[in-house]
């Protein structure tokens, strides 16, 4: 098992260049499956989840070659299988994105159900209902979603649950509908930046999509798409993680290649806590306060609300605040796993249903802790950077799923940490 030994590292100073977005790139790789030809995707992050998705595409017969670091050529002229391997789907929920393109392009998709996940139950019923509305016959016995539309998909009106505006279902249904006959409308569609980027990519390839960036997408099916060149957007979760790292450990850090507009809610909450955040084009400067942060409440919500993926980082900041903060998690039912670990570091957190009541304490202290998913792992690193003494974080491999060169980037701004393998193996799956 991989362990990360993190020592108190304050202050952090210097600059960090933000990589391409994990959640933005995965849908682009799936969307490229709709094109009978070559597509070039730039700013592809070098992370484990992208590797898993590329293995998935290759298992379906699609050619994927890096022309240079971060620049990927995908040639989906031939797709020779409609069966997604179970060992890849179980590693990463995002691989379910191949269902929509397989159905749209081949009229058939067999994709194992992703199953449970440590951050909560994560069904795919919205995706399946969308495929059915487009005319597919779906059977999900024996743990595999088998969808068939021998005479093609047909546009329809699809109404997603307004509480969540599911990111995954919006993308999968949009991908399936792009080559369908007729017009599809998706109501309560997600308008997360990653969905917008995927829609823009499809439009650049010839898809007819209206309402991009809103909660109603109208997709007029086209017969085929043409290949294009498109850059993945900067990773707002990585940027947010470094913003919180600076706020928690202290210091003055500049983030390069970010879209500050994608982080408005996070910037507001950090400013409320007393952190100085300056925006300058595609750069952000974070200057931590020398005082403890002020308590700040958050409620996670679909974009443009506060992102659930940064809730754990906010929880760490709140754990050091001068008063009590209330966090409300409305997206994933088990996303407070990290709080038990934070309590081992001295945090005072009580969970009641969707709420976490966080009473700030003056100082956290290093302790042995265990990460349960990619964002929990990052949050524990942030806690450790600002804690007194050394923290040993088990399951550090989770970081590699979503952060390119996380430790190297932190080292470059003054953080002190080392990774080691303790020789024990232990499997813990999180499909985030
Ligand atoms: C994506 C992101 C994840 C982020 C989440 C919310 C990727 C690869 N992952 O996950 O990092 O935290 O959006 O912003 O982009 N739901 C159902 N049935 C469905 C689909 C979803 O009940 O068919 C529920 C989920 O259990 C969850 C909520 O809807 O409670 C939102 O999930 P969704 O937006 O679909 O998240 P993902 O696309 O899985």
C-alpha cells in the first residue's frame, strides 16, 4: 500500500501550473468515439483515470496515441466491439460514458453496471432512462446493462431529476442523442463547465446543440461528425485544491492556466474565510491570512453551486476556523468519510444526516490516517500540510487518479512529503 508521509509545510510560496481537467477530459475521450476519423485532444492530464479510459477505448478497438505529452490522437474509424470490459468499468465510473457513443454509433452497448462506491450509492438509472427514452431496449440483468436500438435512436424529451442535474447522465444522453434521428431535449441538464466543454467539442465536430451552458439542451441529430482539434479545460478541482492548500498551510501562491470564472463560488467562500484571492486573466493569486480562518458555511450543489468535490477541502479549512461552520452535502450520501480521519488529527466534527457541524480548533496534529477516495486523499494532504508534526496517509495512490504530479507540484511550492510503499496490498475502490 502506498503511504504519504507529510510534514507541516508552511508557508507555501511560488507558482503552480494547473493541468487539464480529469472530469472534462473523460467525456471528450468518449465523445471522440462518435467520429469516424481522427480527433486530436490537447491538454490531456497524465493521470490514472485517463489511462483507464484509454484502456477502455483500446479494448473496443479504437486507436489512441499520444503525439506528445498531453496531446492525444484518437482514431475511432473502427469500433470492433460493443462490450465494455468489467475490470475497467469497476475501476472508474466515468468509463460508463462509453455507453452513449456505442449505442449512438453501433446501435448496441453492453456495459457492466459500475456498482457501489465509497462516496455513496451511485446508480446509473438516469442514464438508462435516457437511453430508453431515445428508443433503446435495455436489460440490466446479471450486472450488465445491455442496450439495443437496431433501427437507431430517435430524439425525445428527457427530463432529469432537478435536485441533481446529473453530470454523467447529461453527458451520456447527449452523446447518444448526437447521432440520433430527430430532436432531443434534455431538461434539468447539468451546466457544469465539463458538460459545456463536451458540448462545444461536439459542436466543433458538426453536432447541432443549442442551449449550451443552460439547463435545457436541444440536440438535433446529425448523420455524422468530423474530427477536430480541441483542448481540455483546466481542472477546476485541482485549482481549488491548491487554493485551499495555500489557505490552510499559509503562504502566497500563484496558479497559472486556470479559468477563474469556473471557481466563482469557491473564491467567494475563501474570501469570506479571510483569504485574499486576486484574479488576473487566466491566473489566480492566493494570499493566506496570518490569522485563523473565519468560519464559513457551505452547501454543495450542481454548478454554479459549491462543488461537492471540494467539500472535503473546505471541511479541513473549517476545522481550523475561529468558530463553527455548517457544511451541507446534497450530492453524495457518504462524502463525509474523511471526517473520521480528520478527527484523529484533532478536528471537532459531528455529522448529522447531510450536515457536518465543524467546530474550529486552534491546531491539528499529525496522525496516521486513511484516504478513501481521490478528494478525501487530497483533503488529508491539506490537513497534514497545516498540522503540527507528521501525518502518515494510507492509500495515497488515490491521488494519482485525479492529480497530475500532485506531490511534485506541492514540493515546488515548499511542501514537504515523501511517498513510500509499505509492502502490504489492500484494494479499496472508489469510482469518483
Ligand atoms: C460527476 C463527477 C464527480 C462529481 C459529480 C457531481 C466525473 C467523472 N465525476 O460524477 O467528480 O462529484 O459529477 O458534480 O465527472 N444519480 C442517480 N442516478 C443516476 C445518476 C446520478 O441517482 O443515474 C445521483 C447520484 O447518485 C448523485 C447525483 O445524482 O447523488 C449526482 O450525480 P452525477 O452528477 O451523475 O455525478 P457523476 O456524473 O457520477
